[in-house]
């Protein structure tokens, strides 16, 4: 990708400052940019005539500034060949200037912060909330799609067709609830594929699942309200709830999913909101049983509580009979359904959806409008056509087959090379596996070592609020990586595990 053209820094000239001539002000601004690293070596500067026009000064003023910079060795070049930042500058001068800039920034920015309660809660948890994202696909990074297998030629063809004759309705401001044709397509897909009971009027298009969580938390929760979440749990959801000031209560997950019988009986308020990932629990990967689903819905009805159903990875089921979504089983309007296209199309698309009970449609639409009005209408229109023409369903079927093959490769490689070092079992659904470590081995330490080998792991312990887990585990994403990448990553992981266990 071509790098953006580097321009001259913003220079505010003060022609009333008699103590500093205009040429000197230009000289100082360019010199600071060079010493701070804003201007890289061999970077080309604008011609004196061009810069003079930009600044509204005479050309001789800029020439005088350039000549001073040439004389001191900051610039080099010849007339007619261009003006460049010098390739070599005194190291000690650069280091001194950088230290001055760093010290100045620290002293200038160290101000008392007057924040709202919401802001203070975020400030106190910045390190734990800030997610680590990367544009580099690193094995075993979880939640990444096989972008190399996505039908971009079809996506591009749809985009080109729309761009040649863009409808007026997608060039202005759209409905906060979302582009109606997309809501119609989403409602039809969810009804068919997930057993969701909804109309397009109940669908809210969001900028990914995280915005869906944030909207729901702000609308439903007040400070000190009780929220029940799975343990271990998707940490970004936990952070969203905690930021509202709600009391977050962790509830254990077993082989049947969220364990309602393990919820607090005394000394704790009943939940106003319950967050679950029933189709493929994150991160353990278990599926909530039908009796547990029905019991949870009945509990919410009796106790006037809401349920957020994060239908994580529901599209990728490789074995067993599919279970209907919680929302599809709900007859009393207690379930708020949440989905995303980041795990089926590609992560950067940032389009998700909510399906809310009819009584909540207006308030969610208003909150969506206040948040960021609406997601990109052009991308919503492209996605609409992609779904309506059948490409989305075909893509899901192809990825389901591919991901099942890649899961099989990962299991075979782990069995061949890791043996007793890591227990990895087949999963019936999802985009990752859990590798269980021997007792006493720290997933955090393994993760730290793995990062140095360009492997992106996540320890199960980092998703749990329990004081002690029977043993730690590692999340192994496989969907974005081919056979060669998986093999090489397993071999690296073996060396890391042997080193850690034998220390």
C-alpha cells in the first residue's frame, strides 16, 4: 500500500511578533519537525514557491528559512533537484531534542482529570479494558475468518455495480435502526438459519457486537444493578457492564453451559440482566442444553429480568443437531438477541445486529441515533445484495467445510507433536479449540513466551473470575490458518511447552 504523502507541519505565523521574523518562525517549525522525527530522513519538502503560497508569504521569506536549514545541515539537495531532509544528522542533537520533547509532553499533559463516574470507572480499568488488536494474522489468533477464501471478486462486483449507480437513499443520512433492505435480509436469514422469531422492525443494525453490548447495557442497567455473566466469560462484555457501575456476578459454566443452579442464593440481588453465549460458549466452547435454556427463560420471566443472547459462532456447527436460539424459544419477550458479521464475512466490516422485543424498538433506535447515527449505508447496501443473491449462505457452507478440515488438521498435529503436553479435543462448533495444560502450568507464562515467537494465544485463566481453576488452558484459533501455518505453529508451541514445563 502506498504511503501517504508527507506534508509540511502546520505553521502558524505571527507577523506582529517583531522579536521573531517570519523566516525564523518557518525555520523553527521545520527544525522541530526534523528533530522530533515527524520528518523522516530523505523526506522531500515542498518547493519554496509552493510553501510560500501555502503560508501566504513572499518566496524570499521561505528561501531564507531554507538557506538557514541548509547552512546548519538539516536540509540537503540542489536547485532543480528538490529539497530533502538531510540523510545524516548529529546523533547527540537528535537524542537531546527527543528527550526535551518527551519531558515537555509529560509535563504539559499531566493534568488533573475531572471525569464523570462512567469516565472514572474506565480510567481505573484502562489496562484491563483496552483490547489488543493486530492487523497481522498470527497463529493461533482467535476469531479471524479465512479472508484468503472469501469471494472478494463477488463482493467487489456488487460494490462496483452499486457505485456505478448509487441510489440516492444511501447517499444521505439513513435510518438509525439500519438500512431497511438489510434488516429484511437479516430477519429472513435469522428466521431460517437460527430459528429466531422476528420481523425486520425488531432488527437494529449496529457497528459490530461491541456496540450492541454497549447499547444494551446503557439502556437496561443502572448503577448497582446486578448482572450475571458466565465464568469464564467474554471479557469485553464484562467490561461493558462494569463500566455502567453495575454489579457483575460470575456464574460457573459446566458441560451443559450456564449453570442457573449455581447462581447466588443469598446475600446478592437477583439479576436484572443475564449475559450468555448458549450456542457456543466463549471461551470453553460448550453448548447450553435445551433444559438449561428453557429454565433460564422461565427464570427471567418470573424475575422480570432480561437475557442477552450472544449467538457467538452459531453459523459454524460441524456435528450434532442444531438447537434453536434462545430468542426463538422465548414467548415472553425477555431475550435480546445479538449477532455479528465479523465472524462470517471479515472482521473489519464492523456490521452487527440486535433483535429486540417490540416494546424496546423505539428506545434502542433512539440510543443508536445518539451513539453514531448509523453504520455506513454503502457497506450495508453491499451486504444486503450479498445476502439476497445467495452468496452469504454459500460462503457459510464453504467455510463450514473448510473450518472443519482445519480443526481436524490442528487436532492431528497436536496429537502427533504435543502428546501429554496439551490436551486438545474435537469441538462440534466454533472457530477455536481449547488446549488444556498439565496441572500447575501457567497459561499466562506460556502466552508470554509464545508472543516472542509470533504466536497469539490466550490463557483460559484470563477469562475467568474464579480464584483457582483446576488447570489452565490455551485458546487455539485455527480458522484463518492453512495446513502449513498450523503445522509450523504447533512445532513452535511444542518447544515453548517443553521449556516451560521442564524449568
